[in-house]
């Protein structure tokens, strides 16, 4: 492994992906939403585009690297607010691309975390609603982790067992409704 000062290099880049013995791999944006993956060869100063097509991400574009692969989203919105999103795995040394999953959701999705090259955590927001969900690419199963509506300040899945109404988010502590105030946990103070 070696350290490279990317600011001193003659490239315009957004995100550095990897540094090898003679090359630097990076992502470069084109306009507001489009981007491509490039390789800069330090010996001759040549820049080569790695991917076969241009990718687009309309939200916060995050890249995750693992064992010679880079994971990211490629989004294509329609006129109704539904976004067709591809989860892409690109081997940056060879340029081989795999679309691991494709899904359609209303709003904008962000790849938030990658766990063991199998589980992918996404955040999707639309209007006042935010949703966190986990995708297992081996089984192609998606599970909602959390859904929150900003307009009401509540999680629509969590309701009071008594009234059936949504409970404000602040009432939940690690998924349990707090029934007693916390002052009983404080140590008594001694008077001298």
C-alpha cells in the first residue's frame, strides 16, 4: 500500500476508489447526476474510462469498495416519482459489471452500508417519509428496518397498544415503550 496525494495529480475527481502500484482508480461526475469510473496510469499519464456505460445517481452518491469491487447505485426516475434503481457491482480493474439487484421505489434511495458483500442497507426518502431497509442479494429478500413520517414525527408501524394511535418517536427506547420515568435509576444523594 502506498500514499498518493490526489490533489497533486492532473485529474479531476470526486471519489478515489483505489490506488495500485501504478494506477489510481476514481469516480468522476459529469454534470449534476451522471458519473463514470476511470483509471489514471501514473507512468504515462493516460486516463481510461473503465465502465461500459454512464451511471446516474440523483441523491447522495456513496461508493463502497471490497476485494477489487466497487458497489454503487444507478438510478433512472420516471415522471411519476418512481425510481428504477440498480445495485451495481463493478470490478474496477477489469471493468466487469454485475447488476446485483433491481428495485423500484418512490423517492430517492441511498446505499448506506454494505455488510459482507451480501447485505445492503438502503435509506429511501420521499416527501416527508424516510425508510431504512435491508436487502439480501443472495435471496433477493428485502426487509424494512425502520419507517418514519416527518410530518407527524412518528413511526407508522409503531402504535400504542391502548389506543392504536401512532406513538411519537421520542417515547421509544430501543423498541420498548418506556413506562416509568428514569429518575428511579438515579443514585440517591447523601446529605452531609
